C-alpha cells in the first residue's frame, strides 16, 4: 500500500528508525566480533615476533580465520533450518570467545592457527546471524536497512579502535599483549546477562515471509555483481588491516609497537566515516544514493592508500592511513545493503552468500600479500593491494548498468500490450 501525504501525493519517506533491544543486541554482538577481527591486525606482527614466524606463516592465521568463516557460510542455510536466530547468536558468541582464549594461550603456530580457525567459525556465524536479523528487522524500507547496517559497523568501529590501543597499552606497560584476548569473553558474559531474554525474532513483512519459500530460487545476476563488489572492498580493507603495520615498519621507519598503535588511526578514520555515513543514509534512498556514496568512498580510499604506500616518512604515511580508514568505512555496509536489496525476501540466503564471498576475499588477499612479501618485500607486495580498488570501481559501474537495464526491461514489460487471442482485441495489462 502506498502512503500519501496531506496533499494526496505519494510519500516515499522512510518510517522512523528505532533502536530497540533487538537492534542493540545485534550491534553488541557485531562489536565483540569486530574487536577480535581487528585485533588480529596489530597482534599478528607481535605473534610473528614471539614465535619467530615468516610473513607467510603469519598470514596463515588470517587465512585460518577466514577459512572457518567460509565453512560457516557454506553451511549457514542448513544450520538456519534447524536453529533459530537466538541459539545461533549465543552459541556463536561463545565460540568466538573460546577461539580468542585459545589464541592467547597457544604456544606454537599450529595451536594459534587452530585457535584462529575456531574464532573464524564463531565470528562468522555471529556476524551473519546479526546482519541477517538487522536486515530483516529494519527491512521495511531500504534506507532503514542501510542505516542499521551502517550504524552496526559504526559500533564495530568503536571496538576496532579499542583493540590496537589495548594492545599497545599492554606492550607499553611491559605486560603481555595476550591479555587483550580476554576482552571477548568478558564482553560475551556481560551481554548474556543483559540480553539473554531477547528473542531475536525480527519483524518480517508478510511479503518477505512468502518470498522466503523461494529460497532455493536462483539469485539474480545483479546480486552477484554487488556481492563480488562487497567482497573486493572487504579484501582491500583487510589487506590494510593486516599489512599496514608491516608497511609502516618497513617504509616509514616506525617500530613494531608504534606501527601496532598507529592502526588506531585507521580504525579512527573508519569510525568517523561510519558516523558520517549514518547521517547520510538517514534520509537517503539507497538504490540511488548508495552507488554515489560508494564511488566517493572508493576515491577517498584510493587517495589515502597512495599516500600510505608512497610515503617514506611517518607523517604522510599516518595521514594516508587515516584517510584510507575514512574511505573504506562504509564500503562494506553499503555494498551489503545493495546486495540484499537485489534479493528481496531471501535475506538469510543473500547475507550468507555475501559473507561467503567476503570470507573468501579475507582469506586469499592477505595470504597472497604475505607470500609476495616474503619474495618481493612488503612495500612492493603492499602496492598490489591497490589493484582491488579499480576492480571495485569496475564492478560498481557494471552493476549500475545491469540494474538500469533490468529496470528498463521491467518497465517495458509492465506496459507491453497484450492481445486477446480469441477476439483479436489489443488491451493494455498492468504487469507490475
């Protein structure tokens, strides 16, 4: 039903955005996941130092984390048929905390890589469940869904910003950095005490429920273009998250501890970008506005990356790191919202497929960067990460052209005249 304003004209404004307990619970879960995910960036060089690992072996930890995530997303639809969102959410939070504790106590590369895989399984299940809940709960209007996803990532940025500060603070105080991995377990316990009775049952529109019966239907091409776009920008983000610190050490002259602390600038840039993104998406129409925001963000990220990569002294490199964070801040939530909007009524399926592509990119991009760093040096290998940005720009342009062609075709079909075979009379049929 179309809502009209006082003058009888269609009112396309979104209803009010409400941050209820379900929304807060999902935000909290994503923040705990982000803490561990983004702690890997500054702690892996310290783990490499302590265990005397190569860059390739160091990268295997992020690969194991992403491999666990891939396994989870491959099986998510089967798991989802057997369990509701609530048990999935809490069991995933426990698995994430256990993975963090195992990573803190591991004494060999084998043990820490296995711990990273456990954290990846729990973290991916937690993220996919929370994002699906948010996308369904706020799916009555595209701008509400986009705002919820952007705000969720803003909450994640707060914990992501906390991670390198905690690690550098522990290092500066002469304590072991492994104490930072107690935080996910403490946060999980606090969340359970506060929100354990929240059913995590989203509001689902009747049309969406009916469409869920077609979850086995093939997802459209425009969805896959947008999902691949999402994967490419996340791959770029994690190349920065995992290798900005070695880049600062090798090219800008910072120590390992200083480089770990400097990642706070990257996460701070992300937080600033996501807070701004929340305002920009509040009154926007994502189908039209999101591609423009994505294009602008890609340009900012490219400028920051070039400054970071080409800098031979600390200050230009640090400025480039902050600008890179500002640029990549909203790329994941906006491209995810675009992808989900291309599969109406199939939120779980679409979210899991996007997360599968994202996990693949998180696994492959840093691993390739680590192998190349051992052979070519960190700076040369790091420069190759920038190739993901032109790829993302190409995918953005391609999906826009494809989506426009689909809309034009649908409009033509809707107005196409139909001929009554028995009478030969041509009538106009509304096929919307």
